[in-house]
C-alpha cells in the first residue's frame, strides 16, 4: 500500500501556527483553514468550531484525518498526534482507523447509536424508529461529532433551544430525556463522569397547557373528512392507514406498527386484529404478558381496507412480520405526522387529528345509547372498572365488541 505524508511542494507553502493564532481565529462567511506543517491545519467552521486536521495521501489519493477539537486538543497535542500519524503512515497503516478506535467512545453520536442498539429489545420497532429519527434530526447535527467530555450544559441547552425555536417544546423535552439516557449509559460504561442533560431541564420552556385533541364529533363531519381524504392524491397506503385508524379507533402508534402477523382469520367469519401488549399503552410489566394483548374485531369495512392493503403489497409480502401500512421506503412505518398531514390537506387542519378518532368513536357511540359505556371503553383498550368480571368474560365481550365496531363502520362509511 502506497502511503505518505503530503509532498514537499505543499509543505513549502505552509506557515507555522501559534497558540495565539489558534485562539484568535474567528468564524467567517465560509469555513477556512489555518495551516501548520506537513499537512496539519486548524479547520474553522462558519459557526466558529475549531478542529485540528491533517491531510495525507493514501494509495495515491488525498485523505483527511480529524485529530480533535480545540480547546480540548491543544496545538502541541495536535502536533504530537500528527507525528504519531506520520509514523503509522511510514509503517503502511491508515491513521484514521487507529483514531477511530480512540475517539469513537468519546463521540456522542457513536455512543448514542450504541445506546439505541442496547435498548432495541425493550422497544417496539415504531418507537425505536421515532427515537433514532429525533436524534438524527435534532441532536447529531449539533453535538453528534463532539466528545462526551466537551458537551457542557450550555452547549446542550443551546442545541435544545434550537428545537424550541421551531415551536417544538414537547419535542425538546423528549430529546433532553433521550440525551440524558445516552449519558447515563456512557457513565455505566465508564466513558463519561456526569450527565449534563440532567440539569438543563428547568432551563427549557415549560410545556404548553394541556388541551383536548381536536376531533370531529358529528357523523356527517366524520363522513365528510373520510370522503375528502379519499379524493387526495396521496400514497394509497397512507389513505388506507387513515381509514383503518378511523374504523378501529386505535392509537396511531398501534396502526403505524401493525403487521400482517397480528391479523387473524382475515378471510374467515370472525376476523380479528390482535394488537400485542408490548405495543399497547399500559404498565411495563403488563406489556410482557401476551394475555394483555388487545383484540379488535374487524368490521367488513376494516376487512376491505386490509384486503386493499394486501393487494398493494402483492407478491412483496414475504413474511408475517411485514408492516401492513409501510412508509415511502417500504420497510419503515409511515411517519408520525403523515396522517395528520392528510387531514390538513383535506381542509381539516385544527379540526381533527389522528388521535381524534378515539374521541369521535366514544362520543358518537355513547350518544347513540345502543351500547353500554363500559363496552365502549373496552373497545378503546381502557382498563375495565370491574376487573374480576373482565377476567372471565373475554369471549362474551368479544362478540359484543364485534357488534359495536360493525355499527360504527356502518355509521361512518
């Protein structure tokens, strides 16, 4: 392998750096370099972040080694590490591989991805995707490349306030919790000594006052919304997911993560959607017991939605664990905001949200007076008041639930 430091013509143009010059370097409209010697230079970003880097050649091509950020890495330390890299080059080694082994455990993004992988067995696929999306969107661009030791409370607060600046107060609070979990994981591994996220929570803006989710509570309005969504030029799987959400009155997360393995007897006389307890909103201990799975009898209208979804997938359904309503990539769930965006495009922004189907179902069916209020609560997966009775009448109430969902489907379709 042909490896060597930058050639002499490059070296003759450089000027040695000084500590004063490094300290005085200020951001400019475009990122720039201040050269030192034999490929070593200080790279200054538009935001003012300073890092030492080294240019070298590997197999005839120019490469770049990131040595570390200033002031965590001083100029003298950068020169020492650059000299070590040159020795590695002389032995035919790639200094980036060694640097990666040494720096990865300090880089926030690397540790965060390890934490995410560690937590995967405890999470649903939908939640795991949401957590990683939030980190990639709101955290990694700001602090992902920074060593853990360099992430101070002010640095972290600045990153979180940029999220708040978009009007996402609750998102900022959730992101802070996830950053804190990453630091706790790193402390357990011996890679960090403290959790800066633990003390910035009170500096964030308070959450907005709780308010009811907007929901349409009249049958004619509900029918109007469903018809308007049908007319939109949107992805068929998104529109089908919206209709299935309306017909089952389940939480959005349950529909987003629905798999074909959860659908029982689709083409038989008593089709049911068995939602695993692990994906339900309930105590952690209950999530581990399949006896707490939630059963949703499927109305003919809901069955038709699933048949259309099956038709869209066609030969692409390779296993029962495949998503019923995939997102645009085909392998990940539809986005958290996808169905809400459909309602906005249909002209119902601020009037109805995906979670509003639960309020619509409860209000309209209770108002009708045909069905018992406790049965309606059971349909929504709310804990029954009479827990002894609930333990013994599962088969009986399932028939009643089927009648309830059939009546709901007739009303809204």
